C-alpha cells in the first residue's frame, strides 16, 4: 500500500511503518524527501492527513535520533 493510500485511509500506523522502512533500509531517502512526500499527501489527501503524517514522521525521526 502506498504512503498516500495509507494516510487517505486514516491508517497512521502504515504511515509510520513506511517512514521507518525508508530510514532503516538505508535506501537513500532523506528527511527533505520525506517532507516533500508529505507535502504531496497534503495536496491529494488534505491538510489534516498531512499534519498527521508530519507528526508520525517526526515521532519516527526522534526515535531514530535524527531530529
């Protein structure tokens, strides 16, 4: 399931899992790219969903010691 679909379905656990995988798999995804993806989510899914994604992403980044 894509990040956009996960947030549209209001499944923040999937949003968290996607961010964790992007960071832990060392596939070269930067924090700036994660931010850009969430901005697109805001366009397609709405600002409330994007804000929830930002909160989820920040939680993951804090747990990984990247923020």
